[in-house]
């Protein structure tokens, strides 16, 4: 019996299509999960830097002396963009 013209017929001796797709998409999905986890970690790190640098800017000279940081060092660190370590 012939298939209608609008029907796709695949004859293959290879693994079923679902297996082929799983082989392709499983590593892709793992890569996507890793990428998302890394970006989430970046956002967490950047937010922590931002908050720390804002707090550092607010410290008075006595508090800076207590932690062994000069005003110039504190301002230098506080003025860095959040994405720079």
C-alpha cells in the first residue's frame, strides 16, 4: 500500500527518531543547565560585590582603620564596577 503524498515515511535501520533526538538534546540540555547555573552564580557574585562596595563607601575612618584599609584604598575599591573582581 502506498502512503498518501502528504505523509512522510521514513525507513531506517538506525535507532528510532526519539533515541536520536535524545542523543542530540541531552547534551544540549546539560549545556543549557550549566550555562544558566553559571549566569546565576555571576549574578550572585556581582550583587555581593555591589553591596560590599556600597558598604565600604559608607565606612568612617575609624572603621577603615580597624580593617586595615586606607580611605584611598576603600574609595578605589568602591568605585570599581560590580563586574570587575
